[in-house]
C-alpha cells in the first residue's frame, strides 16, 4: 500500500473528530502529501480503499484543489503569485530572476530535483504583494535582491540536508 503506517495512524487518531469518513479525505490527502511530497495515482487508489470511498470521489477532490500535487515536485516548491496585486508590484521580475537562475520555466523541476517553479493565482496576501510560497511558508514584499538572498539560503540549507519551507508547519493542522 502506498499509504505509510504513520499516515494511517494519524488518520485513525483523528477519525473520531470527523462526522463522516468522507470528511477525512482532505486530511488524508494532506498527510500523504506531507509524507511523500506528492500524491501518486497509486496513493489515490489506496486512499479510496483506506476510506472505503469511490476512487472517482477521491480523484474529484484531489484534482479540484491546486494545493494537492499530483505530479512529483522538487524539494523546494516555489509558487509565485502572478495575479494583479503581485503583478503590479513586480512579480514578473521575480519570475524572470528564478527562471534565469534555476534554468527552468514555469511548471518545470530542476534536473537535480531540488526546485520546482510554478505560477499561482492569488495567494490571499495581496496587501503584502508580491508573494512567493515556498512549500508551506510565505515570503512577502519580495524584491529581486531579497529573492536572490533567499535562494542562496535555500541552496545552503539543502546542501546541509535541511528541510526547506516548512517552518510554519504544525502537525495536524492543514491549510
Ligand atoms: S494577487 Fe498576489 S496574493 Fe493576491
């Protein structure tokens, strides 16, 4: 089974807090993603089996929310908001900076599997535009020099084997 014992134990531990089995689906998908960094087709099948739900229902939910990654992503998932406030405040420059530095385009992952770059549509932080979401952390009011500093920091952290972009993560709390 593609779902780890750790994930199953977490879900069993919170089962009593949810009114229906179907209500556990989103927490389960979050936990699988935490565990594997993405949700594979096999994991979707196993989620359906584990919760005794139709696979079509699981796929419907997983594909509706862009926060669920149904393709493998790099260790550092960079999602840059390009909606109106962020665009007006310089997200285009940030995008070009990352494309040039990482030598990838939007929707791509670096050959070493470290970074994935994508565009996002409004990260609900328009007052602090432009905003970059890095895994689960937000970086706001960014400019190009700050972005370069940030990417230098991530490079060093990855080289040291550290986890990047999860400083705000709290177990059992899902966005
Ligand atoms: S437009 Fe970028 S956070 Fe809303």
